[in-house]
C-alpha cells in the first residue's frame, strides 16, 4: 500500500465515510493513476481536465458513476492532499432525470418464485418487504431485528445514517426460518464459504441470483435488485401511504428525492385528476 493511499484511507475514516464509499473512492483514484501511469498527486490541472473529458466523451459514464469519480478526486485534493480543488466548478456531473424501473406486485412475486437458493430467496424477499438497498440487506445482523416493535434497525446506511423500517410479520417469520438453517451468532445472511465464516453474504451473489430469476421469468424490464426498493416505495404510495412516511423509511434526506415516485403511480395521477375536477366543480 502506498503512503498516499494510506493517507486517503485515514482521511476518509476521519471524515466518517462508509466502507462502501471508501472502496468506491479508492477504485476511482486507482483508475485515475492507471490512466496516466502517474501518482495522482503529481497530476496537473490540465491532465485532470483531459481525464474528465475522456470519461464523458469516450467512456460515456453514467451520471452516478461520474459523480463518484468527481467526489473521489475532489476528496483526494481537498482532504488528503489539502490542496485547493484545481478545477473549481468547471467539472460537474451531467444532469439527468431518469425514472427508475418499477415492477408490479405480480412481477415481484414471479421473479422471487424463480430464485433457486433458499438463502438468496430469503435475502431478496426481505430486501423487497422492507425497501432495503442490497448492501443493507446482506449486512443485516441478528440484533437488528426488533420483534417487540416489529422494526428493522438499519445501521450505517447510505450517508452513514441509521433508520428504522417496518418489519412485516411475514418477513420476520422468513428471517427466523432462515436463521434456523445456520444459527450464526452475528449475521442473518452469513457467507456460505468456509474461508469467510465471519463475513456476510456477498452482494454479487445476490445480484446474480436476481438476474438469473429475471431472465428465466421472461420479463423484458431492465430490473436489478435495487428495483425491488423502487417498487416497494411505489407500491406503498399506490396503497395510500403518506409520502413523508415513505421518505423516512427510505432514508431520503430530501422529500424531492422521494417525490420521484409520484410520477410512477397511475393511482396518484388519477387521484390528483379527480381532486382537480372536484375543485373545479366547486368553483363553476
């Protein structure tokens, strides 16, 4: 490990960045150094400018990936090297407004029914039932389940924030049944390999199980495990759950982020149209 990499790791730890964010930032800086075959602290502002042009015009990175790269390099300069960010506001991640893919209840049921391995099925079922991110799902610990209050405690989610989400009785029963198959002292979904008995199940295996089931289902939607979270939020909104409550359960900082789901629900649009007509009728 280079001295610069170690300094960046320590800076990220001091700033309280989550382990997932730390790994993403380190990968971005490694790619930058490999692109020029130079240590990142020796690069000029012009080289950085050309690098971002290359990412945008040649690699056509998605907005989310571009944002990670930008944040990683800014963090390197401002918090590790303690230098001014050389490009100031010249570089920005491209603005996009893409509506997420949504699965219907029947489609969620169809996909989950085709997941072969019991441990993958249990994890994916809980991810949907509680609106979790994939990392939150595989990282669930035995102590995170509160059966007295019927909630799951999500620790150090995105943004290193904790939150509670409702735990439906069926999901609790599924967790208990799955835990009895392994009785691990810490993890609800422990790794299945002998060489890593004290680690949680890897995200990649869960994602692969979902994709295999999606392919077998014949559905043409470009869904991922994260689609289960989007679908859960949309289904709650369609069922009449208040948007502010859904925001809390999702762990969104801004209500504008959660408001995206109002564009995905025909029921919400129909209700708005009915209300609009009723108001008009009252006036005319």
